[in-house]
């Protein structure tokens, strides 16, 4: 039981940190171009890993793994951060956090398709309820300074969750042969290389001055999120079932809602609050397994 609480605690801390990343991104985007922010966080993480490169470069490569490794880093951080950066330019941190509640359901569906893991009919009902809630949340969004186009922003955040699903499935398979920190470091280095060319696009506004209010969020994202949150999440996924690990993502909307209200002053309107309950209720419904005793549930979790 003690060994179970180690990955569980890691996942809880990872979710709390990830929730704060939405806030940090919104704060950084006020001062710097999104591509500058994303590259900056990747670069900061890569520089930190350089000091521990010898320790993390331990793995058991198997022929053909390059395909899964490439798919993993292409899904996240590359495509994931592209979608999320543009999502947070169009929607609020609170709404984006709510959309992340769909991730566990997407992972469950991915496991059904690629791992032949069957889903209980209640999971399908929960998925339908959550999707209805997510669509309602997006349609009911008020246009504001922090959310100029919530429908587009929430759709892009959903695309980011699809990428996160692919990443989680690849990660679970690779974590049997590769260390947690090697996979996390690989994300940082590949992300730095991938986003570097975006700095030279005509649409990217390069910084002309150093603004501490924009720099600190980037440093925070590169260290506590790219290294801390991802490292802890990768560790948790390597120790317990991928579907169960992804269920912890349900906590992100709750954490994000509180942080966005406290730090950014963001609020949901009445319809969005009800829609958010649909999202969270659908996710909880999908996790309910009828007919299992408490003893069976503990055994399956272990």
C-alpha cells in the first residue's frame, strides 16, 4: 500500500502544478509572443537537464522504438503546445482547464482501440455527458479580453487533449524500458529543437526588452512544469495503469478554477457553471464501475 501512495502522491502534485501552468501561460502571453514563451520554457528545461545529462541517459533501446519515441514527442510537447498556446489566446484559463477533464475519457477510448481494453457501457454514457458539457461550455462562453473566441479556443484545447492522449499511451508502453527522467529530458530537448524555427516566422514578435513579469512565468513553466510536473506524471504513469493515472487529470479543472479566480479574476457565467458540472459529472460517471466490490476495486488499482 505504501508503494501505491508514492505514484499517487506524484500524480497529485503533478496535477496541482499543471493547473497553475494555465495561469502562468496567460501571464506570460501578456508580455511575450506565444512562440517565444513556448520556446523559452523548452529551452529552460533543456538547460536544466544538461547538468544531469549523464544521469538521465540510461535506457534499454529496442529495435523500432524510435517510432514510438518520435510519436510521443511529436504529440507532446510539439503539437500539444502549439494547440494549447493558440487555445489560451482565444479562451480563458478556466475554460481550458475544464476541457482537460475530457482527457481521461480520450485515454480510455485510445486504450479500447489500441490496447483492446473494453469499456463499460456506463463509460460511454459518461463520455457523452462530458462532451455535451464541453460543447455547452464553449457555446455559452462570453467574449471578453481573456477569452476573445471561446469556441475556437476550447476546440483547440480539445485538440491538445487528443495529443495528450496519444502521448500517454506511448509513454505507458515506453516506460517499461526507459527511465522517467530520460523521457522527460527527451521532451525538453526535442521541444527546444522543434520550436526554435518558430522564432523566425514573420508572425512571431521577438522581445525587444526584458520584462520580469513575463520572464518569471517562463522560468516557472520550464522548471516546475516541464521538469517537475512532467517528471512526476511520467513517474506515476510508469507505476500504475495509464487509464487510472489519467483519471487524476479530473483534478485540473478544480485547481484551475480556484487559481484563475484568485490570480486572474476569471469567472464563469451561470450556463458555464452548469456546463462545467456536466463535464465533471460525465467524467465521474465514466469512472464508476458497477458490480465491483470494494475489495475488487482495491485489487484492480494495485
